[in-house]
C-alpha cells in the first residue's frame, strides 16, 4: 500500500526539452535499483512543463529517496530548467496498484 508521494514540477528551457526527456528515461532504472518507490512516473504536462510523480509506503522511504536524488535533479536544472524544481509532498488518499 502507498501512503505518501512526491509531485515535482519543472519548467524546461525550450531548446532543452529533448535532452530532459532523454534524461527522464534513464532515471527509471536508477529509481528501480534504489527500491524505495512503489511507482514512479516522468510526466510531460505541457510543451516545456514536466513533472515527476512517485509514491512510497511511508515517509521514511520518501525522505530517503528525496535525499538521495534531489541534488542530482537540481544539478542538471542549472543547465536545463528555467527555474528551481517545485516539490510538493503529498499524502495518498486512495490508490489502485495492480497486484495489490
């Protein structure tokens, strides 16, 4: 069961969209190997707007994941993002995950 999550929004420089999308696709394997997220999504929400949405069983896993990965996101942001990532800590009210 998932209880908490992260919704991280970023605005990408128009000439860096393809580069950021490629980076998102490589992150899946890193998150899978880390083993903390129950589900992880890289989302495109507009022409240059993206979000990362992931959910966790508990706040400890969420905080560990954020601590391990947020600085890497910020470091690529200096080159690719218009501004700082916006991080929302969310509580999951209801969820449906296949296999649960």
